[in-house]
C-alpha cells in the first residue's frame, strides 16, 4: 500500500466554515461516484471501525476518489489491519498519515 505523510494547518477561527465548505463539496461530488464505489467506501469504514480505536470515521467524496478518514486513530487490532491493508493494496487504495488521523483513498 502506498503510504504518504502530510501536514495540515488548523483553520483556526474559521473551522466551522471550513467544515461546512467541505461537507458541501462532498455532497456535490457524490454524484461523480457509482453506487458500487460508495458501497465499497462504506465497507471500508465498517472495517476500520473494527481495527482502530478512534474519535470517528468519516467518508468524504472527492473528485477523483472517496476518502475514508479515521480521526485520532489508534490501532487496536494490528493483525487484522495488516490483512485488510494487503487486500486493499491489491485494489489500488492509498493510505495517508496526517497529524489529524489516517486517510484511506478508495478508488
């Protein structure tokens, strides 16, 4: 699996507006993905909730992929996470580490 590390800066006082803008863009981009891609993202979300101890897991629709983000992620089941990621690597998913959590790009 391709793993990338990035840094993001906080939106500060504009965090509410940034979150609102992101949710609106996600709603617009939802029409760019097929039902099977959306279903695959839901399955990835459910699997991640089983192997991570986290604040929440969210799905965001981007133009090129669907992003599943694990907020404040702590791995609680390394063995099953390794198995899941090996399967997802074969499907072309990528994994991005940020200071806010872990993001999986579902193609």
